[in-house]
């Protein structure tokens, strides 16, 4: 990125560049994310840093509004892998998952873009696939009650689980279990 491109990103408060560089304001000795909503500084007062550490070493303090110190420099690939890891690890616990994703320090729109770019599907779709596979596995390999399987796959209620199942594989959990586990086919 050229300095001019960075400056344009700053003028537009473009959050797609958050984490890729930081903006220092010479007159206040404060540094920000590109997307910071504070009043734009004069171009002549601006300099750019590659990461927060560099800014702090130069004597700049993190802005209290956009908290650039919470956003470590992370290459896009690392961000994508981290998000995938969070889904893989916490997909059965919605609250924990949301919390962990919030801690990544990027807005959700940007997370979706990065994830899609690397894995070719939205995080939502990926998350749904994980839950569906988990539910299918439990239905065919255990005798667990369907309500327990629903909860185990991160669904808050049985009706949500049924609707999700219907939408994704056009069947009900009980019918799917009968067919795949016991080979019983029926029309209901
Ligand atoms: Zn700021």
C-alpha cells in the first residue's frame, strides 16, 4: 500500500484496513486504527505505522476511542485460521463462540469477508455445516434423545433444530435416524 492509499483509507474510515496499518497523529502523539471515527487529522500531521508496537516505541499512545492496542497486527491468513479454529472449537456453545469472535477485535463484516476469501463460504454456512455434521453423527451413532442431540449441537430448542434440519437436508431428525441408522424408510 502506498502512503496515499493509506491516507484515502483513513479519510473513508475504512475498517477493512484495521490491523493492516495504524495512523499516528503527530500533534497529539496518539495513534488510531484507520477506521477511527474521531475527527480526521490534517494530512501533514499524519504518519503511518505497521503495527501498534512500532507506534508505541515512537512515543505514541493508543487512542481511547478506537483502541488500536486491542488489535495486534495479524496477517489475513492468520485471522482466517483463527476464526476457523474458534468455530471448530466452540460451535456447540453459542455464547462462548460469540465472545471469542468478539475478542478477535475486527467487526463482523470484515470477519465474513476474510473467512469467505480463504474458505469459500461464509462463517455462518461453515458454522451450520459443523452443527449439521455433529447432529447427523450423533443421530446415526448414538441412542441419545433428539433433544439432547439438538442441545449438543448448539441449538437452543427442538423446534429450531427441526427447522434447521428440514431446511438443510429436507428431512426430520427422527426420519433421518430411522433411515440411516436402521434402514427404515417411510413416507412420514
Ligand atoms: Zn482512534
